């Protein structure tokens, strides 16, 4: 799993649908998740730390957590199926831990309000993330190519801490 943070809300240029954008700690990968207008407003309000005069749905959930002595440990965006992301709220009440199925947008809106970590499974990031820093990615690929191009078998033996006789004995 990789911890991510909310970078902001954007609009799809074609459909004008809101997208919540998550970024990893290195700022190298971004995960765009299409969400509804209401969820976008809820996330923006949380990011701006705006308090409504009356509790909205996400605030109500947090009030339930508080009243019942439940802590939100983290949220996990765990899968992507048919272009739909799936998430869970990982809650703790005393010694009891549970995972509650939740839309990622609602989970994110609650997590922001509580300052709870947002985690994404690596396979979801591999499948759906977009590169943010293409130059850094290319530099990394080129450095690896250079390393492999200049690699000699003796370097591997030396790196493993084996003498030439030991490496021949193992073969």
C-alpha cells in the first residue's frame, strides 16, 4: 500500500465532471478518481476547513464515530473494477477492528475532516495512476539503462561479497 494525499479537485476538460486527484509522497504519481458534484463540494469544504452551520452527511458520520467511541484508523482504496474504485473505512472501537465498504469519495471526505491517512493498494496505482513528473521518470530509466549497460559479472560477484573461487564453487 502507498499513502497518498489529496492534491485537489479538478474538472475533466471534456465531460466537466469533477475529479479528486491523489498524489503519492514523492509527487511522481497521481491517481485521478471521478466523483460526483456533491462529493466534490464536500471534499473542497474539508480541504478549506469550512464548518457548515449544521452537520452535513460526512460531519454526521464523524459525530456518530465520536458518540460511539470509534476511531477511523485509515481509509484504503483497495480495488478498481469496471472503472469503479472501491474503498473501505478501517475503524477501531476498543479492541474491535472492522472494515466498512465505502465509496472512495465519501471515505476521502471523512478522512480529510479527521486528518486520517489515505492508503491505496499498489495494484490500483499501477492500473490507474498517471505520471506527474515524466522528466524524473525518464532520468530514472536512463540511469538504470546506464547501470545495466556497464554491469560486468565480476561486479555482481563483488557486490555479493564472494571471491572468484567461491562463485565458481557455487556453479
